[in-house]
């Protein structure tokens, strides 16, 4: 029975009041510290290397590519020990740049990244020479050159510390 009311009136003992504000949850902003230049360079070289290797690998799916290799020719070059050593060096340098970007002192890493990335721009563009598969090789060369541009820009704009007089 309700206090001071009619015997037939039921009163709920729990009352709730809803706030008049909308119930929206706010997510705190994610902590996003800047990535060190060394890490950016190493990641960019790793990405470059994946594209560089996969363009060469996926080239094997082009009709006639395997037949040319079996007959001892890649593009216009005869397959020889010299060809294979040069190919290994061209693939090996980006692999080494992943480590060297992170391990060398800042000045040496900066200079080496600038020099190697600038030298690899024409190497990547060479993939377009005489090819009929423009979409495939064009996309590969474009991504490689964009990554090299990122490496060049990151190395060129490497932050400097103030020197005391």
C-alpha cells in the first residue's frame, strides 16, 4: 500500500531518473609518438625490397618468360655468372639498406640513404624499357619510385640537433 494513499495503489520502491544529456561515450585519442627516421627508412627499404622482388617473381607468369630463361636469356641479357652476380647485388643492396638504415650513425645513414635511393631510381625505371606489359611494370616502377622518393625526402629532411657554440 502506498503511504498515505489508497490501499489498492501500488508504488514502486525503485525510481530511476535518466540524465537529460545524450549518452555518448568518448574514446580517448590514441597515443601516436613520432616514428624515428631510422625506423621510417628501414620500413621503406623493406617495402621497396618486397616490390622489387615481387615484380621480378611475377614476371615469370608472363607468357614466354620461363621459356626465355630456359633458353638462357633474360630480357636482352644472356644468363651467365656475371648476370646472376649483378642481379644478386641489385636485390642485396636494398636488403642491406634495411639494416644499415637502422645501425649506422645518423650522418652515415643519411648520406648512404640519399646516394643509394638516388641510384635506384633509374634502376627501377629500367623495368619499363622495351616492355609490352605497361600496367604491370608501370605499377611496379611507380610504387618503387614513390618509395624511393619517400626515402630521399626522409633522409634529406632528417632532423638536426642544435649545436652549442
